[in-house]
C-alpha cells in the first residue's frame, strides 16, 4: 500500500533522511494543506483520512510525528474513532511518538468525554499538544520540528 499519495494532488516525493510526519483528518483539503506545508519544509509525508487508517499506517511505517484532527465522523455523519482515541492506541504502541492535534472544535470546555481523553493522555506523559484551526504554517512547521527534535 502506498501511503504517500495525496488525495488532492500528486504523490509527495520521498526525501532521504528527512523525518516523516503522518497527517490525519477526515477533510481532504485539511490533509492536503498540512501535507503541502510540511513537505515544503522538508518533511516526508504520510496521509490518513480516519483514525483507523492512521493506526494502520503507524503500525506499518512508524512515522516521526503525527498531526491529527480531533473530530472525524464517518462519511454518513455518524461518530467514528476520533483523533484522541486513535492517538491513545498509537501512543500505546509508540509512547514517545509526538502528536499535534489541530482542531476547529477547541476548547472542549463542555465536552466531558474529550476532557477525559485529554486527561488520560496527560496522565501517561505522552508528548502531545492541541492547537486550534486554522494554524499559521510557519508555527506548524516550527512546532513539528521541535516535537521531533526537542532542544536539550
């Protein structure tokens, strides 16, 4: 299976020795935008359009970081595995894998279920952050770079 193909354009050419970032969202334009920004900054890109697909790709490829949406319904609009659920399973496999959640639904002040998911991720000391959409492209590149290679 080829995981580097963009839903909105041509495949991203792999860059030797560059870190790989998995970009996950149910909205193809969000995936293609984040992918293009990170690819132009020198990262290799993998793409997924659901939490289940993200888990499969991480198991097969072990990227260096994940950028994920949070609310990702099924095509029929019914609830699906959200980004927090997927990340919890991914981080169970690779506890040091950094995850940046980018969502248009932040803050989750009234959503007790999502607050609980965030609490569980923090309790396990996973490396993650939550940002609001849209995010500044330069800040996205900088954040992912710092998550992959934190300064000592």
